[in-house]
C-alpha cells in the first residue's frame, strides 16, 4: 500500500479501547485515505465494542497478516492474538486482560520489526491489570522501549504544533526528583532537538521547565535546578542545541499554550500532563520519541466506569491515527536523527 499500515492495539479489553476502536474505524471513513489500520487484539472484544457503539459485529473480519488487509471503510480487520477473551468481565481490573494488553503490544512490535506495519497506535491499557498479570512495566512507553531495545526515549504529549517532552513519567514524585539527572536531561534535550530537526525545525528553541517552584528562585526553594538543570542545559547549549531555562513551569506552560514555545521539556508526569489535559482534552495524543517506528497513543485511560454505556469518545484515538499516519512516512529520518546516525 502507498499509505502507511498502522497496527492498532486495543489495550485492556475490559476498558473502553474496543468501543473507541469500533467508533474510530466505523465512523471515520476518511481515515482510510490516510492509513490502513489493522487491529491487533481480540476479535470478540472488538465485536463487543461494535455492539456497544450500535454497529453490526459482522463488520469485524479476522485476518492473519497485515498484507491481507483490504482497508475497506465500514470494516474492522483484526489480527487475533491468543485465545478469545469474551469471558473477561468488563469494567474491572482483571489479570487476563492485563496480560492480553501486553501481548497485543508485543505482537504489534514484532510486526513493526518485521516491516509488516509502518507504525503503532495504542488504545489504553490498565497498569493495575498489567501488574496483576505479572508484567511490571510502568506503562506502554517503557514496554515499547524494551521491545525495541532502546534506552534513550521520551514520552511526548502533542496537540497541534506543541510537543511536550518529559524527563520522567510513571514514577512516584520522590523518584521523579531522583530521576531528573544531568544525563537524563541532556539525553531528552538531544531527542527533542533531533525531533525538531527531523520535522524541519532546526534549532527550534526548547523551553525547559524548572523542577521546583520558580525554578528554585536562586536556591530558595531547592538546589536541583541550580545543581542539575543549569549545567545540563549549558552542556547541550555548548553542543549547539537551543535549550532555554530552567524556567518557572507556571510561566512556561501558559506561554507554550499561547504559541511562544513549540518544544517544551518538563521534569515529571503531572507537570506536563495536568495542564496539557486541562487545555487540550481529547485534542491531545502521546508520542514516543526514540523508537525506530512511530508510536502514537490516546491521552486517556481505560475509563472502567463508563464501559458498555456507549459514552466513550473516540476523538483522541482518531487524532492518534491521523498523527501516526502523518509522521510514519518520515519517521526513518526522525529515528536516524534521534539515534545519532546520519539523517540523510
């Protein structure tokens, strides 16, 4: 196909992933001109999602490989991973659902490594269910990094022209403070600069949020900004990266929302996620930079409380598919640049 083939993992089958998948693929025919989405997951769970969305389960078609995909509007093509999960209860943490969500991601990564898909789009998994099944990954991002064998990567929130990189993500606040090291900061800032360059934004300014209130206020509110962030930023600036900061987060983020910054780096999960979700809601997605293939995810959870009610909104998943389709053709350049290889 001349359009990118995307592996769409349905996440936790007890959550809203099957329903949003059904609504995205059955209700947005224009997506088929941008990409060929191939669902990686459980066909019975997808059929249940179709029923919740008010559709005909007969529209779900099981295929063996992405090459068999016809990409016809009004159909959902599924690669079945493992046995049926039809008996897994909806709307609750269940280890079988957690285990399956991990297996779906691993299957999608295998397809990407084999060159059968051009990118991965992920519906939400449930971390408690994943851990109950014995998979101790903090989240999707770390699992994907492991599957592709990469060490330098970053979770990036994206809406429009804004990209928010994170030095730490799914750890406690105490561990986040410990995780903001000079090495981690320089690594993420290099990824951000490479990402900007690959997207035809060479020397794009990167606004770096301080860790402490007022970026430490000359050590009045902590030493980490002066001892870690300042020398790390100086190091990458000396290497030609246009990083600026550390800047007080409560000034940097509003300025970024108003368009002053397109690349931003924050220190911990909620420093980026809380304001981003408050402003953008369903208009945001999550990109993993540092992987050899594009991966884009919805920016919401499994929403167990509304499973089966038909209330789940597919807007973030549709946006994730669009953004993955947009980025996939040039992702080789992003990967080579981010990995330090010649981007030519």
